[in-house]
């Protein structure tokens, strides 16, 4: 493993990141171990041999490697994460089982640690690569900008060598300008303890908003290419591992891959999928020997999956192949309490200890201490980079929280309501168009996170809206058309609507996924596919085969991660032990293919979240919001008033299409819109939505005289 940079020694009492809140103890559900286990975190591989030491998987971190500094249930950082994987590897070795590591991409865009650097991801790549992976791949966010994909190719690809797998993306090499594979097409390896032979692939969904220096090949084409067919043939594989930056539910890409493997090997070959992109916790049972796990977003979740055993020649000798293969999954909250609890040796009682010199132990110590020297060093590295990027600089003190989807978009505590009624009308204005009636339109996906009560600084600005979209304008739009524009954009659509049967999961606002429309899309797919049965039937002679094949990936009755309506319902379903605190921490209550338990399930059912939570409600969102600056829509003659329509360039083509559909004569392209924030820089074209939010909260809610909240 590549050594971490040498930093000045800081006190070992440094807990998580200095400004992060401590985790709140909770009564956790235990993990189920199998012969083959996957931990959705990061691990180290053994560089001296091709045997996999152990593993884990992390997806959609978007640079949140500092942890959540305002949410204690997700407050662990990447150094804690490192120590957790080391301790879990020790447990795997003690039991003679395997633990595998994979990463499914989207490591940039979403936090200051990722986006405040030049180039983006400069420090995140260094932090991320401090721990190695068994299989690592890219997400769509690595492909939006030429520099991002080039940096991944130049840095992460050689760092991880053949562990960096990209099965359907090519890149024009920054070194030769020749079109070459972004990474290894596949990887074959044998696990350390159980000697399981694995063939791994890594696919990106059929993405088409990538920069010109990359080429994304449709999965439907790749699975017919000779190299892929050759790789899946033969008798040298006990399990196919398919990771990808694509959702596990309703994914046409994953179903195509599964169909190709089933055609080559029949129903007796285990195929394990790991996905991402939709930022949810979800688990899907495709057939008796194939499942898919998706593990949330933003370092909120560490996913765990175990497989009881793999039918192999060795298992056949022991008579294990007649035993049903059982899958178990758990979604672990990303905090030190959960990490320390799950990584303790089972023979020892659990006693949570914050970081201190007395809890420090070597990386390979087999005692019950949690922290490792390398993990603490990695945390100090993160702190140092945060200082370099001034991420602890405070701009404002938010008096109360404004939420993304916990409240309706029209609620006074919705961040969209705040944008629509105050922020955009106050600051989206141009001195060159002074006195002209104006409206501003943004897509709801341009906001990525809540505006939380407390400090708002350089780090939080990137959490809320990390994108670099600029503003465009169509001038002179008749008022009667402006009044209909927001609803027309919804109807005409954008990257969020179903397109040629593919839908939101591949055309989803590029880097900006609106959760409300995603829920609508799932509902549409349920109606479309209701009653369709899986073509993949197990030939297992186990008793469970007498039931219909469990196929919730097509008609699962719940939207994944659907919260319960009231805490009362939560108490009724979970029958909380008396030892729990009176009010569990707020968080996810995940509904997937193993909870609530379907009557036809062949797998053991249980709640998947390791921490019992008080439910957080989630409301559907519109696709876009229209803020009225100065257009007197209800005054006489307003319908004929010419209005400036200002919008983010990311949705330009969809706004122009909506205006055209309403009968407005529009130009082929809009004009740049110059905004003056009164920051002594004058009117300029490069003002972003992030700049506007920062300037508004700085003026409205300034910190105290000492610069703190």
C-alpha cells in the first residue's frame, strides 16, 4: 500500500474531525457472517500475492471523507473507516472466512474536501487511495469534466493496477491521445481463506453526458462482444462479482449481464451485484443465487453483505452444496460507535471508547482496541487538507434548518421555498437589465443537501450545491407564457423523465438526482412491470424451490428506504428492546426485498438498518421551481409584459423546448446572464448558484463578532 504523506504530529486525543460531534450510543442489530462477506467500506489488499486479503465496498461518497460535521450518526471520517476495515479483516481471518472490497465510483462533487481543490478531487484521490481495493471503478461524476476522468486515469488507474476495473468505458489517453480502455476490462482472483475463485466486472450505466474525452459503450453491446463472452466461459469461476455505478433495482444493465451469465452457466452460478448512483439503501433478490446491494450516499452508510457459502468443488467434498445459499445484508450507520461495536471480537464484551492514547494499538493488533495508527494518521491527513482548503472558515450561522425533502417544497422550512421566495429574488439580477421584470428557474436537483442549523462555511457551501453551472437568459418572453413555464418544463421533461424506456436512472439530471421524481419513476415502473415474473429460475432441489421465485426487483411493494409515517408505527413493527434510549436517532428505515418480509421470500428476513431509527419523512419534489423577482403576474396587462427568463445552463435545452412548446419564438441558444453580487467584482458570467447562496446567507445571518456561531 502506498504510504501516507508525512504530517506534523497532532495530539492523539483528536476525535474524528475536531469539529465533528461524537456518535450517540444505540442498541445495534448484529451482523450475520458467512463464508464470503462484503463490507461497504475500504480495505487494504495484499500486494505481494494475487490472493485477496479481505474486502469491502463504498459508493457515492462524493468527497464526504471528513464525515458529517453536523450529524452525529454519520460523523466518522475516512480514518475511522480505515480502522474499521482493519478490525473487520482480523475478525474474518480468525473465522477462516473472506471479506471482499469494492468501490463503485462517484468520489468527487459534493463536499469541500473534493471540490474546493484545484483540480477537483486532488486531495480526495490521495485520501481515498491510502487504502487499496480488490475492485474499484468509476461513476458518472468522474466523467463530466475532461480533467476529472484524465486525473482518475493518470492517478488511480496505475495506483490500483488491475484492481481498477472499467468494463464499458474508454478514454482518449492524456499521454498518447489514443482511445484505450479506462481500466482493466475484468479481473480474476482467488480469495485468501476459502479459496473462492471470482471473476469480477465493473459497469457504468448507459451514460451519455460524459465529456468528449471518454466513450461509454452501452452494456447491451458489451455483453455480446467476444472478450466478454470469453471471460465468462470456462470452469474457473465459483462466483461472478459485478460492481457498477448503476442502481440495483430496475436496472436494465444488470439484468442484461445476469441474463448473459445465466445463459453461459445456468441457474447454479452465484452472481453478486453491487450498485450505486441513486443514493439509497436497497437490496434486491434477482433469483435464488443472485442479489444486488446498494449502500446509500455521502458516507452515511457502510453496507454489509454476507453469503452463507459458495457452491464449489471444496464444498461438494464436504457435502455443503446441498445446503441452501443464504444472503444477509445490513446498512451500518457511518459513525465510530457502530464501527467499534461491529468490529469487536465476539468473545469480548463491548465497551465503547472515544479516541485516546490508551485506545491506540498497532494496525494488526488482535486485541479489542478499535483505533489503528494508520487510521489516526489518515484522520490527521484529512484535518491537514481541510486546513489547507480553509474548510473550517465560517460564513454564516443558520438559525434553523431548511430541508431538501423532509418537508414539502412549499413549506417555510424547505430549502426550495427559501430559494424561491428570498434568495433567488434578492440576488439573481443583472445591472444591464435593471428594471426589467425577471423570473428565475432552477432544477431541484441543483441542490444536493440540507441547509442545517448552525455553522455554514466553506465546507457546507459545497455540500449544499457543488455544481458550476452558470446562468442563461431568454429575454422578452410574454408574461402569459412565463406563468405556464414551470409546469411546461415538468411536461416537456428534462434529464429526469423516462426516455425511450430507459427513464430517470440513466437520464437523471446528470449529477443532480431529484428524489421526488425518482419516486414517481419507481411507481411508474411498478405499474408497467407488475406481475412480470423472473426468467431466471433456480434449479435448486432445495425445499424452498416449491415456492414461486422471489422477484421483488420488478414489483416490490415499497419504494426503497420508504420511511414509516409515525414513530408509533415504528414501535409496533420493531418491538424495541427496553434497553434502547427512549427516542432512537433520526435516520433511515429501509424497505427492501428482505424487509418487510414478502410471503414468498426464500431468504431469511429482517430489518436491514443496523441502528433502529426514528423515521424521517420524505416528500416528493417538483422537477423545477420558478422564482418571481419582479414580474407582476396578477396586475392588468401582465400577460403581455415582456419578461426575462433566467435559468441554469444545465437545463438550457429543456427550458428552450418548454418555451417552444408554449408557442414562444426562442433562439437556438440563450444568452449569458451577468450577475453582480456587490462583491467588488462587478457583473460577471461565472456566478454560480453556490455563490448566490453563500452571499445571501452571509448577509442575512452573519456570525458573531468573534467569527463563530
